[in-house]
């Protein structure tokens, strides 16, 4: 069978990735011909809740799915109401449309004609059944005092309960939920951290317990995730602004393939990607950036004069294939010259030229106090001693002792200890990137982006997910005496996927000490929580950005509590890209 080309993919994506119904006002449910269909005899349900997303100043995407329960595959007429009050006495939008099997009975409505900076309530009706009520909010205009986001990523259903979603949904005021990817995972139940899935009642159903490859696989996996009550609660709480990472398709995806895709046994990667993205657009409340190319999802959201949020795709639109240390190993160790030449190659791209040019223009034209990048992988320099990196990669049982030894040397080095030998100094100054799947594997493009932000004089805050750990770093350009801070990076922990603790294999009481040691050994790193699941709350005002990392005690048991003792808060002020601990 002929393999798909990029042109084939674009053509197919434009035709087959779901329809968005545009609704502009009150029709009394009589303005659409579909509303005349008699569905009184149908048996339907709203098993997957409601959602909203991609807010604009005068519009927002509303989402639901109607599940036919009578075996009839005919279209189902659905109506909706949008009101400015929770009792739905002040309707601002009322209309109807049909959902069809071709789009997995999902409905996305682009509601227009709303007012800036207002809260709205919405619900759907079908065949005498009413959905749960959702709450959404439009973007504000003009002078804005405060913007608050909940930032989340990496939710693996068999790995644990979604308590983190439940806690984020309890936040008193959220302007939006930023989901930075890995909304679901493609593996079979036992493919990744699913050892306790049966005990927790989190196994995948029989018709979807293998790795996702076909369109029906991706659809069924979304359907499973969206039955989770904690995820439903968060979707109903506030609008989502989302981007995909790799697991929405396959692990370690790049522009031409993925680590977890074998063309010989799993077929054409572009076809698999087409299926994955079709299901994503059907099930996520996302507005296409380009109707002719559904692979493009980078886009901006402006919260008046305070925040310009730029959502990026660091995964599939422009990423070159990841480097691997194994390609540079010789009999005497790593070929440092060859590796350095590769990792600093200006022709290696993560965003790609088109997206980078778009972002540079977006930064240049925005006058908001804060420029915020919502994206997937760590941007900060995670350069750690080569010995420690090797120990992590090899799961060395003596890793803890090694970290303690290197930390002692680093402390002496920072204090200017004259008794340190050249060999000891080399042990802590010979550093390598921790993760070549992150921005550290694409150094030239990162330097270009950060220098652009610096030259424009922007207050830059980068948000990241992907690693399953909570991090905070200074973003820097240059080296040695020319090294300068440009902005800060705030990375959220995962919803349920395991973090560094699975590599460190330490008792719980020893984890904080190891985190402090790693923070000391990595120069730009300011904070690390390597063992807990949680989310990040970021609050922007004209005076500061405040980051609050919040963690749950466990995701492996149904009973849990918030771990207040391990919570952490930091701030940064405009004009001073330096993180400060909140005590």
C-alpha cells in the first residue's frame, strides 16, 4: 500500500477531523432544520460530561458527546443553552445541531456574540435528556488586574486515580486550565506503570486494552478517560486551552515518526497520526488554527494588557528526530566533539522555521506585561555531571552515593576550595544534557528564541510538562561571564504518571535530600519535586507572577489528601527574571 505523503495528510485532515458548528445567538431552538427531527423515541446519554475551550473575547468552544444507547446509528438532534446565570433565566445563546457517527457523536459549538471577560453557564439537551452544567469564561479586554491558570499534564489512566484533576477543580477562581499534553497514553494496560491497575479498578476495557493504532482505538481511549468523574469535574469548571504532546499519538513522536511506532508491524506512521489527530479534534474543545491543516495548533490568547499566552507545538509539526547518546559512544567513552556538533547544529529544529517565525512575530507585537509560552518539554538547561547522568540512565544502584559525593564536591567548588584537584573539578564541570527529547537536544533553536525575547525586552514565563516532575529554572543565554537570565520556566508535575522517584528508588524520607542535591548540581535549576503527582497554579498580576505547586499524597489509593507540607511557591517580578522563594 502506498504510504501517505505530507500533502495526503493535509488533505485528509481538512476533510475528516470533525465539524465545528458556529452559533451566533438566540434561535429558540427553531433556527436549525435539524431541530425539527423527532428524537423522542431515542435512548441517549451524556456519559462523557461537557467541556469548553479556546476562549476568545466574544466566543468560546463548547463540547459534549451524545451516546446512542438504542443501537440506532442515525444522527441525533442536540440543542444547547448558554446563559449568564446558573439558573439559565438569562439566555444569551440557544440553538441546535445534529451529531453523527462520522464524528463519533461528538459536538463542538463555536458560540459567538458573547461579552469579554464574563462567566457563562451552558448545558445540552437530547431526546429528553439534559447534560451536566458547565462553566466557561471569555477573554477579557483592556486593563486586567489578575489572571490565574491551572497547569497540568501527563494523565495515564492505568497508572492511578485522577485526584489531581479533582483538586484543580476545587480552585476558587480559574481563568483557564492549561493542559500541556499527554492527555492520554497510547499503551496497553500493562504497557506503562499499569502494575496496580487491576487492584485500583483502572484497567482498560477489553475492546481497548491494546496499544492504540486505529481510529477506533483512539476514540475508545478518549471515551474511557472522559468517563472519569474528576476529569469531567475539571472540564466543567473552566475552559481548557490545550496542546498535544507525544502520547496522544505515540511515545517520543517527531515530524516523521515515533520511538513507539514500528512501520513494519504497525503500518504507515502518517496514517496513524491522522487517526490520532482526528480523535483529538473530535474529543477536545479546541478551535483549529488553520481549517486547511489540522496539524497546526500553535496559537495565542490575549488576556487584556496583562498576559499574552502563546501555545506551542514542540512535538510533531517541526521537530527533527531526537538525538541518542548511543550514537556517540566509542570504546573510550562519548565522542564529545561529534556530540557537541550535533546538539548545537543550527539546522536542528524543535518548533520549525514557520512556527518560530510566527512566535517571534507574536512576541514582537504584544504589549502585555507577561509573555507566557505554554508548551510541552523542558526549556531550561538541564546540564548535569556526566557521571550522574550515566548513573541515572543505567539505574546504577550506587546512584545515591554518587549524588552525595558529587554534591559535596560542588559545594566545595562553589566556596572556592583551593584543595580541589583538576580531576575533582572535572567531575562536576563535565556536564551533559539530562534529556535529549527536551530543548536541550535542540540548543541552537532555543538560543535563538531566548535571544529574541531578550532583545525585545519581554518578561518571559515558560510553562512545561512532559517530565512528570515539578521544576523551576532560570532561562539563560550565553555562557561563562556572558551568561544572562532571560526568563523563568515553571514545570508542572504529572496527574498520574511516575516521575524520577522510579529511577532514584529511594525511601520516601530520602527524596527531599536527593532533590536538593540535584538542584545544586544543575546550575540553572532552582526547584525540583521528583516524587509527587500534582498541578501548578500560576497567578499573574502587574507586580509579579506567582507559581504554587500543589501535590496529592497518593494516586495509587482512592483515599488521599493534599500534601500541604510539600507544597512550594515562588515569584518573579517584571524586569527581573529571577525566581524568589515564597516563605
